[in-house]
C-alpha cells in the first residue's frame, strides 16, 4: 500500500520542496548531509502547461556550529507563454552561544520575473533564542540585513531592513511533524515599508529517506512595484529526499 501511495504522490504532485523546519546545532552527527529533488510536469490537451522546478539543501554540521545552503529554481509556461520564472540561493551559518542561543549570519540572492524583480541581494546578522523546549521547540530571532534590489522600469534601491521572526516545530510521532515560521522585515528608515512571510508545513515520513511535505505560504509586501499585487499565497504538496 505504501508503494502505491508513493507512486501516486510522485506522478500527481511532482513538486520539489525543501523543508522550512528550523535547524539546531547538534541535531545531526558532524558531517555533510543534503536533501532535495527535481520535478517536471507536462499537461497537453484541454490544459496546455509545462512546469519544472529544482531545489536542494546542503548542510554541514560541526560540534558548535552548522552552515547550510538552499537553492531553488522554478520555471513554467501556459499555452506557450512564460508564467513563472524565479530563483534564489540562501546561505546561513549558526554559531552556538549557549544551549538556547545562536548567532546567525546569512546571505541571499534572488530574482522573480513576475514580480518585476531583476535582482535582489542581502547580507545580514542576528541572534536566535530558543524560548520553549518542552513539547516541541519555539524560537524568536532578531537581527538586520542590508538589501540591494533592482526593479524593472524603476531602477535600483538599497537600504537596511530589520529582521524579526518566530518559529516553531513539533513532532507528533515517529513519522509526522510540523513546522511554522513567520518573518517581519521593516525598512529601518521607513517602517511603513515592510515585508512579511509566513509558512506552515506538515511532513509525513514515507521511508527512511523519503518524506511527503504539505506547505502553505503567504507573503505580503506593503510597497510592491507598480502593477504588482501586495500578496502571494502558495500551497504545495510534494516530496523531499534525503541523501
């Protein structure tokens, strides 16, 4: 039965998803690990669409630190016209302060053609505190980053943003767990210009290496480029494979 379920998931929900679960230093044995996937969806006939995506995370664990990199690329067409083209690379390092506190250093580059975003790069630092560690784990992070962004027909911008987030993860049993994270990122010189991102994920383990992920994501930009909507909402179901 499990093999039949896995077959249906792979061929009907072929999204490659990287888990949003917050990572802790010391959760894994020291060394390198990775997870990710690639997908291709083609529909012809009454529906004429093509969609591809690739995503991966590589992580290196040490005794008092960990570093990971996440890469994602998505491209899609509908009736021969492009309707999705976006990519990003995120790198983050955690350095232990004590059992509940870590320093975070992070950088990211990205683009999203359908948000008129030609290029965005950021570099930031912050501190994350684990304030709950009983029936699950909860965290709060506070920091800031420098951002440079180039918008089609509007030019380039650069400024500092605050970075405040809360996250939570809980394991219900050996095979089922959930994770939640929500970011608030205001410009430090103009608090009315802010971005927020919230994601909720459920993970169901299918095999030792393969998991089913169900992800909902809502993002909001209070000052988007001209003719771009303020919000985006995404729901995905897919699989994640650990190497």
